[in-house]
């Protein structure tokens, strides 16, 4: 029986297999890059709000503590979104005729909450508790970035599972003294000896890496 394929077909077959492997590797690399990009994660993307609230002004310039607006951050899973009344505590006296703040005044008059655009939005299958992280010494800036210097808040991290696991495997670098938790611009190099002792005690009290990385810790 005559040979159906030329001997060179073997080389073509080998080259095709090598090319398939290379293309698969490139496709995986591209997928991994896109999956971590801001296009899918929303990181580094500013969102338009009904009123472009400036944390740089309120936190950085005026020194308002995070807990003044996010009242439940120490006691519940959610940090809480401030009510319009919280805004009006100041703005019934400050900038009362400023057209820019009319949506705030309208919300207060009509008793209708402002529909803020959520910036940090975890999927429903991921459980995150603000109060637990705060009690363990994780600062706001660890997840939210230096909001005190943000004119408009944006997501600084991917908030993907691998990012959370990286911290749960080695939480020590993200633990800070209690009095610095709400200082979004705090530099760990400024830590005092007394604060370092406090941080060391907090680290000792943390659960094991195995428990922190257990599926049921975040997926309930």
C-alpha cells in the first residue's frame, strides 16, 4: 500500500503540537492578565456619584474620623453608609446655598436616601466582616487605600480571592496599633516601641493560617 503522507508530515505534526502548547500558554497568560486588570476588577476606576464627595477634603483637610460617617464599622459586618442627616449636621450651617450640594438638601427635604454608587462591592458568596478586621488591627487603608488623599474614592486593590488569601496567609504586615487603624496615611516605619509590643500581641492572638485560609472562613 502506498504511503499516504509524506515524511515531512511528521515534522508538521510535531510543530503543530509545539505551536498548540505555546498558544495555550499565551492564552492562559492573557486570561490571567485580563482577570487581574481594572477592566474586570474595577480597580483604579473612579465612579460617578450623585454628589462627588471628597474624602481628601473631609478626612485629609478637616480631619473627620472614618467612624463619624461609617458608624457601624466597629460593631457589624458592614461599615455603614452615612445617612443624609449625617451630611446635614454640618451642611445645615456650612455652604447652605451651594448649588453643588442641592442633591443633599433635596434628599433631606424629601426624606429620600441618596443612591450612592458602591465602590467596593464584594460578590454575595464572599463573607467579609468589618468589625472583626478592625478588632484584629487591620487599618482601613489596607483595603481601601489612602482615602484621606483621594478627591474621589476608587478601588485600590483587586479584591479578588488571591488578594484576600495573600493577607490571610501572612497578616502580620497589615496589623497596626489600635490608635492608627483609622489613620489612612499612617507609615509603619513611624511605629514606636510601645506600639510594636501592642502589634506583636495582636499577631499572637490571630487564628492559625490553616483556619484563616479555610474555605468556610469567607464562604458561608
